[in-house]
């Protein structure tokens, strides 16, 4: 059996491989030019303006001078406030009602505790005042300030002692800068102690002080008349009130005081 003749084989086809796609090659980023930082180094190393001077000022600042010692009335202001807080409330006027019974659980010891504390504070105050009083010598200003401090604490005996020293020093040194106030405060202290006769003496001493102005004269005459009235010397009181009235009929309530004395006399 004969096979049919084979057909001639066509030429092999040419296979063309596709060209690979072009890939974009990234371009190198140009390098930034290097900066010269040397010109900034002095600025970075130097301290900010004012810092060096501030540190130098701190190092060279001298120590503050020691403050002068405050006057006695300022020196004991804190203690004065403490004592004032411990003072009891002013007593009510006496009444016919029986005394109030202590609250349950309150003992007489507890009631007396406040008085004990007050006594301790007064003792501390007087002890603190002894040293400057001893060192004052003939310092008129110191004695005057201490007298005022004692008076504000109602320590009238101690205040009188200081003011009397002020008067003695003033007469000795002929320094009358505090004489008027000193005599008036002495009179006030004696009035507080229930001694109007002695108050009259110090009002008269103030009236005899040199360089007294008319307004101060009228004030002293008025106060002396009031002291005379408290002492029961009504005619002397009326005389002084009349002298004030002769100088100024509108001075305080002098006209009323004169009328009351005349009506009751």
C-alpha cells in the first residue's frame, strides 16, 4: 500500500519576541550644596544677650543692708493683736437678774482658762518691754513710744511711768516736741484709773507748756473742765467751760455743758 506523498513542509514561521518595555530610570537627585556653618558657630557658642550680665549681676550683688529695728509699738504689734484677741467681750451692765448658770459640762476651771491665758500674755508683753525700757536711758522718743504701747494694752501704771520719764527728759533737755501729747496722755491714764484730780494737774501742766496754739488751749480747757466735773468740783468746771465759751461759743457742746451745770447747781 502506497502512502500518499507527503506535502512539503512550509517554512517555519519566524517568531518575533516582543521588545521589553522601556523602564524609566530615575534620575539622581542633585545633592544640595554643603553650607558653611562656621560663620554661625560664634553665635551658637555665645550666650543670649543679657544672660551673662545677669549672672554677673547676681554674683556681684551685695547683701541687702540690715533693716533698722522697728519702734516698740511696731515691735510688739503682733503680741498686742494676740492679747487683744484673747481679751473678753466688754461686760454687760449689771442687772437685777440672777447670774447665768454655767452650761452643762462647763466647769469653773474652763471659765477661768481665758483669764489665765490673758495673764500669761500680759506677763510676756511686760517682760519683752523691760529690755528696751532699761536700754532707753534718756531717749525721749523710745519712752514715749513705750508709754503709748502700754496705754493701748490698758497697762496704765506702766504707761504713766513712761510718760512721766518723757516729761522729766523734756524739761531737762528743753525738748518740748512731745510735751503736750505726753501731758494729755498722762491725764487720760489717770482718768482711766479713776483719779480726775491728778488728771487736772496734768492738763494744767500742758496749758503751761511753751508755744501752745489757741486750738490746743481750748481743747485742754475743755478737757480740764470735764475732769473737774468728774472730781465733783462743779464751780471750777463751770469756770473752765465759761473760758472756752468766751473764746468760741460753738466749740463742741460747751454751751450745753454750761447750761447743765447752771441748772443742776
